[in-house]
């Protein structure tokens, strides 16, 4: 019996060392942790239950039968984050560069199936060189099996991808279908075709970082939802994110003990809006002052900065926040901001997370670049997302809500449950200057008359009371009472029930 147990420990030791100490040292030299080290940081201590430690590839072509390593380039299993179950797979770059084989893919699909059956989140840690060339179509088939499960799990369990090294070719499409993608700066990159292929096909000379690094995907492409300085920071933030998310689409919203008074009033908010209507202010200040203990997890912080989205808590329960940001482009809606917010709203709706929307929007961004780029369809994405959404929706208009953008930003007409406005709110088709120039075009030469007309228009529409008179605004509230109002409304809406007409699925304007 002792010999058998010793043999087991020996085999485990071989599997744990992966590609060997030399390759582990090379991984550390690049500033990266190994797959097992990453799992150790991500999960609670001693909670990891590994699956398929001894799996090996079955390829015999190109001399592969003489090179086998237990685990075959990916570590899979389950564990806990702050006591809550999660499933995880981590690509092991020290073993065949983390490349995907048929056996490697089977390990991932087994964990995906387990996560879906047991209705728990799944986190993928990517650090790999794409498909294993020696296996050809078998590897490609493995990718397809992984992709199919990504789709089936979408909207059922949270799926998170963390790119912690190379991620190229077929490897990029699995993360692309998950709910969130995060990257590590300077050591990770994502692209379908690498710099060498780009050079050959298009004659462009570009580095891996310039083509698909975190600096690109967090600011230009919107592929990544956030970037972190190193592996440790990324993994610690994933632990924090999981704390905000329910286990599945039927699970309860996470609730933690909060010592922040739900009726807390913040009188500094009474002076947040500048007297000059064209002067910006930071909408994040409002968010941080209404959430519990100023704890806000922002999504896509560096992309489409005119829109702010992310998770916070009120009375210890997770809430999704969507807000125009007057500090950037005056908070205007453009194609990027609309897509960013629409995806976030749909995620919250999938997992029954209430949504609070802060509105200060002068309209949609005009110009040929926006129109040629499909602003109509991209703006419709956000409209569609809010309209189909059945979770509790609370909207607070802080200042401008002009034109179609007023409707789009979770208005009462899109089944908003509770719609508040601050006394500083202006709800109109457009700003006073533009409206007067259209209504009184014949008087444009008379500055005094135009000034008087503008004053009359402002007196009539530069306030929330016209909308309140029609019931489009449920209440005009004092800014300092915003947290108290949100807390009470969210409490009242906890048992909200709303169902859309049956359909196989909708056809959102993609």
C-alpha cells in the first residue's frame, strides 16, 4: 500500500511541476505567475479541487508521442472565493506553450459542463499560444466544443476571462463570448492574427502590444473591460468582482453586512451641479456618495468615458449603475457609449441585478463620423436594452435630458419603475438656444428679442416640472436625499415581477 501511495504522490509532483523548473523560471522572468500560482491567488486558501490532473494528449504525429506531460497545458477544477463556489481553468504556458489540443479542450469543456450543471460562475485564465498545430483539425474541433458551451452558458452563469499572456487565433473567441474580459498590462495581448501575419498580408509593421495589448483593448476596441498592472492585482480584482455577482440567473443577489446608513444624507450633493449649465462636473462623485462605503467596481473605465457603468451596493445588495459623464463630451451619447451601456444593462438583466441610471445627457453626438459609423443602430442597442429589461429600474435626472436621449436613458416610457429628478433637471426636446433659433428663425437678427425668447423657453422647460405634471417624473427630490430615496425604492422593488411576451429570443439591432 505504501508503494501505491508513494507512486500517487510521485505522479502528482510530476503534474504540478508542469513544463519543468526551467520553464517556470522563464515564466517568472517575464513577470508572470504560473497557472497553479494564479489559481492559488484567485481562490480561497486550500479550497481548490483539481480535476483531470493526469490527462495527456493522444497525438502521435510529428513525434508528439514521445512528448507527453500530465495535465496537457491546462489546470482545471473548482474552489471558493469568499466561501462561494466557482469553477476555474488556467492555461499553463510552461506546457506546450499552453496550446490547445483535443485532450486540453476536453478538460475545459468538462469544467464548463460542471459549472453549468451546478449553476456556478466560471473563470478562465488565458496564457497560451493558440491551437496545437500538430493536432490539426482535432484541435479546431476542441475549440468549437468550448465555444458552444460559452454560448449555452451565456446568461445562465457569469463567465469571466482574464488574459494573462498571449491569446491568439482561436483562443480569442472563447473570451469574446464571456461576460467580462480583463487583461494584464505589458504581459498580455489578444489578436486573431499576429504581427508577422499582419506584416505579410497588409505590409503593416506593428508590435504585439500595438496590435492587441491591454492599452489598445481597454481604450480603442472595447474588447477588454479593464487592465491591471500585474497578475496579482488582476486576480485580487476578480475576487472583488465575484463578490458583486450572483451565482447564476436564478440565484439571489449577493448581500453583505453594511454599516453605511441607508438613510444617510450628503448635503455636498446640493452644490454638485454648477450654476453655469455648460460647466461640467464629475458624475462619479455622485455614484461614490450614494453607494455603500464608496465601493464602486467600474467596468470599461478607459473606453467611452462619456458613459460610466459598474457595480456598487446599496444596503449591502448589488446594484448596477449606468450614468452619463458630463466631464467627457458633456455626457453626450455616441456609438461607443451606447454599446458600452447596452451590454452592461443586458448583463444586469440576465442576472436580476437592479439598475440605477443617472442622467445628464444633451443628446446624441452629431456628425458624419457618427452617422457613417451606425449611430442609429448603436443608439438603438441601448434603447432596446433598457426597454426589454425587467429588473428594477430607478432613474435620476440630475441636469440635462434632451431629445431622444431622454427617452433612451431608462425613461418612464421604457418601463422605468421609479423616475426621480433633481430640481436642476431640464427635460426638453433640445437646449433653449437651439430651440429658439428654430422656433423664431425670422427674429434671429434681433438679439434682444432672441434673448427674451430664450429666457421664456428656459423658464418653461429648464426645470423638471413639466415632465412631473405629466407623471413622467414620479418625484422631484433634493440632491442630498438621493441615497435615501434609492434605498427605499430598491427595498420596495425587491419582489418586482415583470415578464416579456414569450419568444424564442429577441433580435436586438446588432
